C-alpha cells in the first residue's frame, strides 16, 4: 500500500527494505523523513497534534503519487504520514521513491513532499508556552511548489 496514515511510529530501515523487496531494477532509493522540532516561527514548541480528513487525505496523496509516476521514470513511492499527538523529535512523515537512477528518485521525492506540504488535507496544531495554535500554510511551501508548475 503506497499511502498509510497512522498514529504509530514507523521504522525507516524496515520500510525501505519492504519497498525494495524483490525488485532487482532498483538502483536508487530517495527518502525524506520529517520530524517534530522544538521551535517554529520563533516560538518554543512542546508538542503537536496532526489531524486529517480520512478518505480525502489518502486520495489526495495517491493522486500526488500518480502525477509523480507520470512525470518521472520511477518504480514505486511510499508515503507514511502520522496523525494524532506527537512529541518533539517524533517522526511525522516518510516519503520514499525507488528508481533505477538517483536523479529521478531525488526529483520525484522532492516533488511528492512539496505537493504533500501544500495540497494534502492535514492540519497541524502546536502546543507552545503561549497556548495551542493552529499552524498556517507557509509561503515558502507555496514557493517550492511553483518550480514544478
């Protein structure tokens, strides 16, 4: 299953092993792992909660994968995104792409993350010393998306 939304953590090495299993064509695996950091927009962050729209989120991510596969010569894509309460240093998201060569894998992995950050229906709430706050979309994420259009 190329898209998983889950509350539990994931094991990067196990996920990559499963993604590559039995596919001798794979010469490259590009990955991105996003984690919870302790600061955002100049404020301390103690924890965060991620919410999503079940069904719609998975469909959105699957569409992103299909667009990446149409654009690059890649074999497979895996997206794991966690939801629910998360602590500092917890893993949030894994994007992994397999291909014969690194250039295709790197580009497709970056593309998938740029689209995920801007178009997938996730909502992030951070716990700060000033109280809980919903995180707005970043202008830098919108700018990153422009390079693919």
